[in-house]
């Protein structure tokens, strides 16, 4: 793997064998790799926030009963993650089980660290090639077409002027196919780390996305609020039947306060939006948690 490719590989090592890890880390540092050392399995949500693209794991650390809970869930949540199991003596049945749960390769200890790194390199290369072959299908919904490969959305053929982060929020919701996404989940996937208590960045960016969608596609409502939970993408036509009333935009927050929809008060969020873009806590939004 070239130095550029190595620098682009972020490796997590989940192993309590201090001697093996020390030797492996020395090799990683000499090659300029980025890595994270873990001595206990984190929650899958925490692992996602680390933004690694490869994992070397000793499954003996998990115990047989935890394979599905960690390795299986990890493979489902992070389909692009390359997983190399590096463990002690194992049976054919154990290796088959691990590979079927989501591991890409299996190495038995004792082993040379250069072999481990070579296997990680091979797994990462295969993942990149597979990703390159995948065609990203646009999402068509209402008047909207979302093209993740171009980081663009079009309403009736006209480009909607989303920022990169606004587009990432919209695309994440659309790709959930109607599932409600919690605020914490949106934040973790888009911002890349755990959401701090009281942070209203997700609410602010949802508001901005809604405002732009309403301007570009006024006949449709795309994003719906689930109070105390999060947001759902489900295009609904506002003039779906003669005499039908447009679906009311939700008011108030999960604490019982009152607020205005994005249609009614588009200017009120300005200060909070600027704060959220800087990663801070928007003051204007503190008392209006989820009515955007």
C-alpha cells in the first residue's frame, strides 16, 4: 500500500494482548498509519463515531456470546469497515462463524505484525474496489431528486442550493427510507462524534433544509418531526386532494413549549444557525428543541 493509502487508513485495534499490540503499534507508527487502541469493546455507536475504516480484533476478548452483539452489529452498521480477526487457536466452526458474521479475514496467533498489516491492506483495497464498482442510485421523492454521488439535490430539475452539511443531513434522512432517525444518530453520522447535551445543531440544520425545500418544492412536505425522538423523511403532497388542508407543521417541543414552523418564522433562527455551524449550542434554539 502506498504511503498515501496508508495515511488514509484509520485502524482500530481491539486486543488486550499488550505484547502483541505494542509490537503492532510500533510497526504502524513506522509506516505512518493512524490508529486507535482499544482494550474493551465499545458500544457500536461509539465505534461509529471513531471514523475508522479497518479493525483488527481478537474475538477471544468478546467471548462467544458477544460475537453477534458486536461483530454482527458492527458489520450491519458499518458495511464499509474492513475486519481482520487476529486471535489464538480456533476451530474451523469458529472461523466460519466469524467470517459469516462479517469478518473479512482471519489470522491465528502467534503471527508476524507485517502479515497482519498486509492483510489489513488487502481488505481495505478490496473494500475500496467494491465501493468504486457500486453505482449510487439517485433517490426520487416528490418533486425532489437526491444524488449522493454529486452531493446535489434537484427540485423539478433545478438544483437546490444546499451546503455540504445540509445535504448530508437530507441524504441521511432520505436513505433511511421512512425510518425515524434520532437526533443523536443524525449528529453522529453527519458530524462524526457524539452529540453534547443540549446541542441543537441537528434541529437548526433540519430547519435550514426545510426552508430550502419549501422554497424549491412548495407543494410537498418532506421532513417530519417526531417529538422527543427525531426526524423522518416521508414526502407528502400538500394539495393531494380537492379541498384538503395541508398537513399542519408541528408546533411546540417535547417539553410542552410553543414555537413557529419554518414557514411562519424563517428569520428567527439566524443567530442559532450561525452558532450551530460553528459546532456550538445555538442560544436562540435552547428553549425550542424540536419544532423546526
